[in-house]
């Protein structure tokens, strides 16, 4: 075989490999988009939290003012805490990337971040208790499973995977429903 034939064979091989790689990437992205549309929604979209609660636990008109009040209070405080956490993350990354990172400062940042995380968990508990206080029995059960799946989406605590494969909630008819098969 001469050099030209070898070069042509290498070029054809690389071309086929590149085309196969591109087709695989496009196919995988397409499958991910299709699968993501079929997954149950367990997360609570921040910008549509009230609509989410209305659809998922069935907020009645007489409950709406209380839910709105608790939602506004939670959103405001949670937004402030998230902003402060983002600032701390940036400070931590900048300090770690510096020429001589200050480990004392990094430990302080880690401690501050832990305190903010604790505040966020306490705020989330207060939000849950406020919503629970204005919910009926069926709504409280849905609220429990909703928060359980939101705070443990991978099922590490409750032993089921994302989407309620165990004793969780399943999406059906626009509302989360208790999985009665388990």
C-alpha cells in the first residue's frame, strides 16, 4: 500500500468516527429531552410556587390568602439567604484560587455557609409548618410527601429513587397522588 492510500484510509476512518460521535451525541441529547418530559415533577419551581401548590395539594380559595402570605415571606427570606450563600461560594472559590489561600478565612467561610444552610433549613421547616397549619388532612398528607420528595429527591433517606418509585407521590391528572400500589 502506498502512502496516499494509507492517508485516504486514515481520513475516511476519522470522518466515519466523527460522524458516528456526532450522531451519538445528538441521539443522546434527544433521548434526554424525551425522558425529562416524562419524569414526574417533584421539584418546586421558585417562580411558580403558588401555582405548583395549587395544582399539587389543591389549595382552596379560602386558603389562598394564607398560602400567599406564607409563600411571600418564605420567598423573600429564602432569596436573601441564597444570595448570601452565592456570595460566600464566590469568596471561597476566589480565596482557594489565590496565590496563598488563607485557610483560616476558608474555615470561617465554611462555618458561615453552614450557619446560612442551617437558617435555610429552619426557614423551610417554618414554611412547612405554616402551610400545614392551614391545610386539611388530605392536603397535609400531600404536603408531607411533597416536602419529603423535595428534600430527599434521590431517596437516600426513604429508600426510593426520584419520582416516587417507592411509597411516594406520582403525577397523575395534574396532581400528585399517593402511590397505592406500595
